[in-house]
C-alpha cells in the first residue's frame, strides 16, 4: 500500500485521574473510580484493532482484550503503533468521550429518563482530560520517536486548557464542583433534583459522582457491594478464636434464653477493632528508568526490548500482589495496581505480612540490571469513621513528602527515595507520621519497626522514650556528630533499666535504633528528633491496635 498506510505511533493518557479517585466517599466509589478509568483505557486500546494496532507499552502479556477486563494492572497511559493514512488522536478522544457519556446514560436510563442528554454531556465532558501526541514512525529509530513523544507530550499537557464547567447552584457533596442532580429522598424540598439509589441521608450528588456510586452495580459481587471501612477494620476478627467461640455458642444455643443472654454479655466484652489501613505504593523514578537513563546499550532495538521487559516485570510484580489477595479471598481489598502505583485497603493485622510479601516479591523480580529500581510506600492507619476522601488525599501528599525527604543521596544512603511513611490518624484528625528508608541493615525496615519494636512494647510497660523526648526534643538543630553520642548513652541507660534481665535482646534493639536514627537524619547531618520520637508513639499505638485484633 506504500505511503498510504504509513506507520504511526501515539502516546495517550487520561488526565485528572488522581483527583477523580480522591473524590470518593466510600470504598465502592473508590473501587469504581479505578474500574471506570480502566474501562476507558481498554476501549482506547481496542480502538486501534481496526488499524493493525500494536500495544508497545505497557507490556501486559495478553493479546486478547477480553482477558484484561478483570485485570487491575491497566495504567492510565499507553503507547501504540498503528497504520493509517491520517492521524487518529482526535478521533480517539471523541470516541472515548462518547463511550463514557453513553455508559453514564445507560446507567441512568431506567430511573431517570427526565434527564436530558445535554445535561449529562455538559457535566460529564469536564470529568476527564485526554492528552495525546502522535507522529510518523519506524522501528529502527524507536528511541528517537519515544523521546520526541514525551517532549511534545509535556508541552501538550501544559498548554491544553483544563475542562471546567461553570454552573450556578448547589454543589455536589463529594466533589464540590458540579451542580447537584441526585438526592436520597424528597425530605429536603429545597433541593430540586432526582431521587437516587444507594445514597445516604443529606447526600446530594452530581451526575459524575452518582455514576461512580451506581456503576456496574448489577455485576458487583456481594463482597464488593458491602465493602466498607468498618468491614475492613473488623475483618481481622475472622481468625479471632474468642469471637469464633462466641459465634459457635450463639449458633448452638440461640433458643436457650439464659445462655443467649450470657453470650450477648460475652460479646459486649470484646473491644472491637475500629482502625484500618490505606496502603499506597509508588515505584520510584519509573519515568527515568523508562526513558533509558539507566540503560547502557546504544542500540535502538535493544532499548525497545529493555522497555518492554521492564514493563513486563512491573506487570508481573502487580500480578503477584493480586495473587496475594486472591489466595486470602480478599481481592476486593485491592483498589488498583498498575502503571507505577498501587492502592489497597487492609485490616491492621495484615499490614506486616502484606508489606513483607511486597518486599520479597520486589526483590525476586527486579534483580540484575534492574536491582537499583526502588519503590516508596505509605502505610496510613486511620479510624474507620475518618472521611475516606480526606485520608486518600493525605496519603497521596504524605507519600510525595517521604519521596522528597529522601530524594538526595548520601554516603550511607546510596539509593534515593526508597522510603516509607507510616501515619496514624484518629477520628479527630490528629495524626503522627514517621519517615524512614525501606532498608535497615539490608533487611526490610518494617521488620524492625512493626515486629521487633512492636514486640518490645507488647511485652514491656516501659515509657523510657517519654523521658528521652522531654530531654532532647528541642535539640534537633544541633549537628549529628556533636549530639548523637550523648543521646545514645542516655537512651542506652534508660532502655537497659527497662529491659532488666534481657541483655541480648536489649543490645540488638539498641543497635538497630542507633542505625535507624543515623540513617534517617535530615540532610545536612541534623538529627530529626521529632521523627525519631514519633516512631515510639506510632509503634505503641500499633501494638495497642494489634492486641484488639488478636486477643
């Protein structure tokens, strides 16, 4: 066909994704946000089938798109090469907008026939921004074309006008941006809108947020329909022997009034878990890895192979994580995992096991030329009544904060970023956070923080850290070398007094604390005492929460 069917390459992405996901009131909204984006991306990939489209990135290992529909690993970008005489980016954007609008109209149709298509289009069209760049292409110069795509892509994102909707009227109680069209009932006659499903009292939603609430409702499993932060918090009791015994007694004796009342009294003596975890993970500097910054070969074909191999490994990593949840029959706990990040919800009792599994899987998959690839993560433990939107937003900000804190290398910190933030937020929004490198003595630092220290606090009533904190908290502007010897001598004295006859155990914990303090000092060799003492407060709180799960 000659020049008529020139090969072209397109880089496509959906913008505003993080804000869209953050605007979620419950776990169903959160999960559906991710699934809606995934469905749009799959539609975009499918669009190019008619044009001999070949998916270059991400490398998903699967040619059959139907097999990807239940996959969590679809990121919000793709690079595809295709054959056509004309560029297709604009046509793709229009088709995806129409696809999204039709999905919304179909979900709304049964109960809300009075809403005009024009109203739906006006609200929906500003939900996402679509960014794309395309150019002529040949395989021999893949690296050149890849670099050009991203250079122009950044310019397009900066120059493309963000879609906004100017409306006057009462705003949505979730996103706060668009006008209200749905409410629970007619009790509030001041708000003139339609009656919606699955809404709470006083909840009034725009079309975009309401669509998230009702999306795919018929096909959802019972677990997904009933998923809530309270259920996540309580799920650690599935292995609670005391509760199992009470349930067995109830099932066997609920017709016996005296025994039944005794069982109810036993139930009231259980202090139920009321905290759960939002777990975030972000692969560090993936853009630099993909751009070839750490790739030594100068051959273009090898560069493409290198990219696809890296993408394949990332996909394998996320699939292994998916298997972890599947094996525990908790697949609904995984909100999304793809591209360079992951979001999951966990009971407090599962944090340590899950984090260790991630550490092990990552180490197994990324070795050799990929051994210096790292990830940063956030463990956000919060009361189940804390507004979900708030904790998801905080988790994103705090993860960025820990990556920034450790963004520079030091002699004792060879790898940049590669860090963790743990934050505990209570019902009243009070919170404490700690920031530390992922590895301590080349092992997962979480083993020390959530195992060794947690064990100490579960076996000891010592409050030595309070005494230390009172002495040193205002001295963190003194250089490390001038202060650390004095500090560690005092800590050693107080800890030894608390440990009494456990000398070997005490020495081990003390040495690790010294290394932890040095490794996680601020740039400029200043000790961060606030960060250090928050470690003890957080571990003590974690220990208390674990006792609720396990006793």
